[in-house]
């Protein structure tokens, strides 16, 4: 049995990851490929509990940057080892809403933990990486305005906009250095974004066969 492929969607808040995941799922369905979807942090009961703790925090206690990073990697290793790797080994494809590039951008660049994050990533993931990463690029002001339109902002979304500018710069640098990553302009109308995703998927898919 062939090993499955791991496709990941990355981007800031309000970049349109939910729509992108649906576009990818529709594409794989058309190709008659069996797949599952995941999200990070989350995807297992333990990882979902860590996600809630990470997003909402505990009233009266400040979550330190390093504690935040460790929670995310704890959730990630639980998801990778119990869900993602078994699915790939069974020949299923996995469509992930975020993976390790998020930590490198948010905690590495955004939080200034650039020395810690690579160490954690190597210890937790080793050489495991997505086969394809689609990065939805959006100006932080645009993305946060979209996020506010969805309702109350969580702990991460309430960060100062400078944090998101640092995170975006981190993303752009990471994508530039990753031959398996594709930048999608998420400032466009949703129909054009969806079309750009389909085009990127088609081009990549054709190179796999």
C-alpha cells in the first residue's frame, strides 16, 4: 500500500483556512482519494484539551511564551503519533489546518523563541514534514478585521498587531526557504483564492504521478 500524502494549510487569523481546507477536500474527493482532516493544536481528546488551555488560558494566571510553545508541541506529538502517522501508513491522505510552520512563525518569530522552536521541532518531529504546504498570505490588519467579524477574539487573536506582523514576516521567510510550500494571495476575493488553491493543487498533484 502506498503511503498517503500530508497537505497543510497555513496562515494568519482571517486568512481563510476553513475555505481552503474545503477546496482541498473537494479536490481530493474528485480524485477519489481517501483522506482525513486535522487541526492544530487539537485533533485528539488530549490535544483538544491543550488547545482550549492554549487559546483561553486560565483566569488570573499569565501563560508564559515557553509554556505556550510546550503546550502546542505536546498537542502536536499526540496528534502526529496517534492520528496523522497511522493514517498516512494506511495510505490515507491528511489535510491539516496548521502544522509546525505555525509554531515556527507564531512562537519562533512572533514570540521571539527562534532558538527554542527548532530544538522542539527536531525532538518531536525529526524529519517528518508536510508533502505540500499552502500558505495563505494576508495583511494582519485585513486578517484581524475578518476574525473580528466572526465574533469575540480569543487570547491569541487579541495580541498586539506588531506580533502578527512579526509572525507574517516569519511565515514569508519560511515559505521562501521551503520548496514544498506555495504562497497564495489571500487578499483576493474568495473565488479567486479558491481558484489559486485548485491551480496549485493540480500542478503539484500532476508532479506526483
